[in-house]
C-alpha cells in the first residue's frame, strides 16, 4: 500500500505564482525565439552561435527549474535551491540582454535584399521575442530579490546579484584581452590582467559555495570573508583603473587616439578601450557591492 506523504505530490504554485508565470513566459519566449531563428531567420559566425547557445541554454535550465519545483524534485538535490535559482535568473538576464542586442545588430536589416523579405521578417520577429525573453528574466530577478530587512538566500540579495554581474563583466574583459589587446607589452598591464583574473576566480568561488550550500562547512565566517574580499577587490580594481589607461592611452606608452590604419575588429586600441571602460564598470559594481554588503542578512 502506498503511504501518504502528508502533502500534494505536485506544487501548483510553481506555475501559478507570479514567479512561476514569469518562468512559463521565459520558456514560451525562449522556445519561440530559437525556433524562429532555426526555422527561417538563420544565424552564422560566432555572434549567431552565441545567441543560439544563450536561448537554448536558458530554455533548458528554465524547464529544469520548473520541472523540479512542480514535482518537488528540488528537495532531493544537494544544493541551495534558492541561491541556484536566484543566480541563474541574474545570469540569464545578462545573457539574454546581450543576445537581444547582438542578434538584431548583426542580422536584422530594413531592406529585403539580399536575404529576402521572408527571412528579414523572421529575424525581426526573433529579435522582438528575444527582447521579451530578457524582460521575462528581469521580471523574475525583480520578484525574487531580497526585500529590505528580509532574511533570505545570499544570491537573492543585491550583493549576491552583483557577484553574477561582476563575473559577467570580467568575462567581457577577458574576451577583449584575448582579442589582440597587447597586454603582455608591459609588466603594469600584466598586473591588471592578474587583478581581473584573481577577482573573477574568487567571485566565482563565492557564487559556487553559495549555490552548493557548502558555506556552513567553512572554518571561517563566510559573510565576513565576503565583505573583506569585496573591500580588497575594490582596492585592486582601483589600481587597475589607474594603471591600464596610463599604459594604453598615454603618449609615452601607447596612443591617446585610435590609429587611423587600424583595421575594424582587429585593432588593439579598440580592445584596450573596451577593457578600460569595463574596468571602471566593474570597479563601480564592487563599490556598490561593498556598500550593500554592510546592510544585508542572509
């Protein structure tokens, strides 16, 4: 005889709550987007492949989350489910907004020639649904974020969400570094690369410990250590924010202006500029993170 577990087998709130509805919209918009692209819109090169990866990856993980919550299977997983879903929602928001910008930028055109009007229409429709997909993930982040005074999972706090953004921005920096940035030219710029790498690795470790729920196994207080690390990251990024522009754009070491003969897409100066911009972006993120980490409880 089958014994009752004392509760329903299915969690209907997983699909009827505001967060559940947002996830259903994510699945709908995601499936529609990559179906339009795969059927007729088309994609090519690294940019198109990246966009298709984003849409299919986010679709698969969202289906997995809905299935686990609807069937209560997430209680069988040895991870911190709240931290996992909050971290993924933030990551998916960043990935989908990137794809929503890249795809129309490289594949959408107003005229029909030479791709044909039908292909153009499919690409425009895919771009619209890609934008809707981003808003669906952003809505989940808004709905699940920690409220003032609320004790919640670390990744749902502003500090936790910022960790995902910091790691994402670091990936953009790494992408520019490998694109002929000439960072090995000076020891000072190599120091900047070390700063980016160290902060990225530690940030990923913090996220990993939070998502896996292993913070209680550490022999030191996790929350205090995160605050100390964030303060150290601010100091490191301040040094990189000063050193990188000097050794790339000062006339003594580099070029304050873009060289006229620099080929588009293969210009070291462009990569150096991208790195400089996102260095300041990440510095600002770490400063905001440090400010918010003084106010949270998790």
